[in-house]
């Protein structure tokens, strides 16, 4: 258990004095605001990140995915301070990371972040135990006499205690990555940043590494992991997809995964944010609908007219669910009334033209939508039969 390994830090472990002048009030542990990163080269300027806004909550396991060159590793480097934004702000709790000097950054990073790289980056001339002790030595965390024992406890945690006195060259790549994870935990950081940590591992070893991350999240760590492994990404709490330096809307990515990354990004750009007050009708039964809706916050009620004229609520839908696709794809009147529930409902909307263009450009997406429409229309008919 990680909690049982955490010792008391000494008095030298003082907070960094880089406090945001006016950090926003939020539950997020990490906040990226309007991040732009441009590289200036002889061949011209290249904007890698284009106004990124992102939040990472405490105790969350977030995957960052995207094609090569999409900007995912650059995004991670903004959090770690390995690179700095051209414009924009990075906050970790109350610390304005983008304002830290190089010396402050190194000290802050050593105490607050554990970084796991794709290529391990263990020092070849030091033993595994000495590699794990390095962050403690650098940040003067824990008493000197405590450090060897803590390093051994962390190596035991990742199943490498029997190899503690070996050099990195004497163990496999998968074993080196386990040691790298132990090193990342050396100073008990609240945040673990992992950049393609399973990229050079076989599937079985990658699974073991992933299970270690899951265990750490269960112990309260926040993990942000860049990965190209879609299978692993699907098992993570939340996934950020980056395309062409921008973040694709999470619900677009989940609801229409068959779209290309560029199509998802286009849909994200076209989303309109709307709010409906309690009881307000969004779609009226027997009327033509013009929009596709995704629920962001709150719940909506789905109601059907009774033969007598009034209606009855037959189901409710919440965040991440969607409606309006039947009217658009079937070019028909609405088969039910959809209205806001007991609290205001926040939705994202795509108009008819954008939605239909996406359906025509992606046959797999249209087929998936048609399948859902078939199920929903059958359910509607069955419900109406019971109401008669």
C-alpha cells in the first residue's frame, strides 16, 4: 500500500513562493488556460498548441491521446515545466507554474511531480536503489539515513527489490520502467506525469505497468498519461484527444468515435453552448427538429403524449447522452417531447447542416446512429402500446 510507505518530510521541504496573483476558484488540481505554444524556426513559425483550456481533477486518471505531431507531448511539457507556453497560464493548485524561474521550477518539480518517460532515463552508472534515491537527494527530502530504506520500499512496491544493487544495463526494459515508476514516487508527489510509459514494452509488461498506475490512483495520486494505446485509453477515467493542437470535445469523441480526428475537431469548433431553464421545452413532439443535442450538465425529461392530450415522462437522460438525431436523419417530426428537468440543463448543439455533413462524410458514424435510432423508435412504439 502506498499510504504505508509515505514518510514524514523534513523541515527543508518548504513551499515554492510562486503564487498566482489571482487564481480562479476551482476544484481542479491542474489548470491550463489559453495555452499557445509556437516554435520559431528558420523554416517559419509553427504553432503546436492553439489556445488549449484543460482541467485535471485531484485523484483522476487522465489519458492524453492523438496522432504523432498533434501536440500531446507538448501539452504534457506545459504541466511539467519542461517547456513553457508562448502565451497562457499553467496552475497547479495555487502555484503559477508559468511564472517560476528555472531554479524554482526544478525544486517545485522535484517535490510535486513524478515523471515517467518512455525511455526510462535511469542513470547507467548508478544502481537501481541509487537511481530511486536521486530525487530525494536533489530536493533534500527525507533524512539522509531514511532514504536508502525508502528506496528499497519503493522498489519492493514495483517488484524490483531483489535487483536493487544491479545497474540498469543488467535488467530488461520492462524492469527499468518499473524502477522509473519507483523513482517517480520517491518524494511522494501528488501528481504523476507519464509520457508514453508503455510505448517500448511488450503487451504483458505494459499491462503490469498500467495496473500499477491504477493502484496509485486508488491511493489518491493524480495521473496524466500520454499514450498511443487506444485499448489502454478506453480503461482510463477520462481521455483527452488532441488534434492539430486543439482538444476535441470529450463527448464528441465518446459519442461519435468513428469520425476522423479532423472531423471531431470540426464538430468541436461548431458546437454551440446552450442553457435551458427547468421545464423549458427543447424539442416539441410532432414538430420539426433542427439540431442535434449533447447533454453537458443536468438532466432532460423525455415525455410522450397520452391519448387524452396530456403527456407522461417515460425516461430521463443525463450528461453524455444525446437526442435530436432521429428528427434529422429520418427527416421527420419529433417522436417525443424533450424538456429540461428540475434544474437548468446545459447542452451542446450542432445545427442540421453540420450534423448531416458529418453523417455523409462518415458512413460508419451514420450506421451507428441509425442503429441507435432503430432501438429508440422501437422503444417508443412499445411504450405507446402500453399507454393505450
